[in-house]
């Protein structure tokens, strides 16, 4: 696969509604897109790093520098990349920075699918024609506003409601939602907001029949999560702690979790995401696809990933309109009344990038040419 060039862009996209977690409030997204050109085809990837290094050690600005100065020139000048799965070996000299790596690797998988004339889903090994969808609801200004939001999302057909939580925004919230909707699939996501001394409070979550408690403790922990899981009936789901297949195996072996959230950026791209999926599948641990407030580019990659066999729980992949007044792909991602997203069966990612809109939204742009490391 001859790489003819890479165009790196930063776009600014305002969210339809502010999204609050235990990290803070996000109102606008600085999104990095990698456009990889090869032999008349164009693959697209998205870097899901946040504006600040709060979810992980990466941020928009660190990822920009690593892609521009290191990963981009490596890919642009490589003569050994034929498949998306070749990228991890190519990038191994660069430690960490999985979200930056994923932006480029996923674009190469997109190119490969186009070249082979198959959908990205099928190239990855997907087995589904549609994926079940849930929604992630941020911390709201009031419980009344939260209840209205939950009601609206259930009316839209979503199969699972996930509530962001933190100390002080948890027990009363769960109680109100569960009392109003006793039979819905309900989960919560703490983004590491609790500590082991909060175990008694976390045990009280058992009464609400939650599908899972996502990442209650430290972002890099397995050991204390294993201690906590032994005290809970509710399954723990690990997110930030799972960076690769080795972490997956360690967490399962230690009993740190019963469910795993797979995020493409967090694990470094499709290759490692598939490896995490397979390791969990072999050990009977279900996985689901998490979201990072992606634009349509990252969203269509999530759709393809979630078509794999072990993505058996509704993920965070939801409609474009929940986040953006005007998404950068067409058609925009929509959810059926049954709470599913239908997977496109056309070569590549399945959605066209609106390049005119991308250009209008671009605030900085760099081109990495194939001779950059010559």
C-alpha cells in the first residue's frame, strides 16, 4: 500500500448540549482528523483525545505533535504497510500515545476495506447487520432535568441508559430513575470518582439492579477493583484500566471486573481492540463499545467495531443528532425505533465524509508527505 500523503486537521465542533462527567463539563470538541491518501483512495481516522489530559495522559495538543512529528512520517514513509494490522509494529518505537496511533491505524483499515471492496465491518470480522444502542447521559443541572432527558432517550428507543455519576450525584439519582422506570436496562459510570473507602456507598448501588458500575476506582487499577468486586453483586466494568490484551487477561484473571468497555482510541486502534475482544470472548466476558464524544468519523468506526461477535451489550454508539447540530458525515448516524444502528454494507467505513464542511470547520492543517523521513 503506497501512502501518498497524510493531512492532519483540527476541527472545532460545538456540542448540542454540554456533557458533564466527574472530570468536568465539555461544551465544544477539538477534533483531530487524519486523512490518509493512497493510490486514489482516501481513508479517514479520528483521534479521540480530550482537550485536556484528564481521561488519559493524551490531549488534543500532545496527539497533534506526536502524529505530526513522529507517527505520521513513519506511516508516510513506510514501504511495509499492506494492512491495518501492520501499523502496531510500525509504531512500536513510539511508546504510549494510543489515541494518536489509533487515528492513523484506523484510517489504514478504512483504506484496506475500500481496496478489498468490502465493508469495514466485514474486514474486521463483524457478524452483525445491526448493533444495539444505549446512551450515556452526563451529570445534569438537576434531577428534574435528568428525568426529562432519560424519558426523551427511552422514547427514542435506546436499549440502555447509562448515568454518569460521582459522590453526591449517585444514590438519589439512581433511586429516582429506577422508581420511575423499574424495568429499564440501567448502568452507571464513575470515571474513577470513588475510592475503596467508599465501598459501603458503592455496595448500596446493588439495590438498583444496575447492569454494571463502570470504572468506580482509580483509572490504572486492577487490584483494588478486584477487592471491591468481591463485595458487590453488581458487575464492575473496566474502562480506563484496559489498555491492551494483556490488561484484559490480567483483569479477568484477578476478578477485577465482569464486563469490559472497549474504546478504539484507548487501546490504540482496531488491531488491539480485536485482540481485547477475542481475549474476553475466549473467557466468557462480554464487551461493549464505549464512546468519546466522537464526530461521525469516529462514530462510523465504532459501529464497525461493535459488529464483532462478543459486543453483546448495548454500547454508547448513538445518533449523530444527540451530539452535533451538523455532523461531518453523510448520511448521519441514526437509530431505529428498536434502538439499533444498521451497519452499512458498502466498501470502507460506510459513510461519506463531508469534505466541504470539514474544510470550513478546520482551524489548523498540516500535510505530511511520503518523503518526510527520506
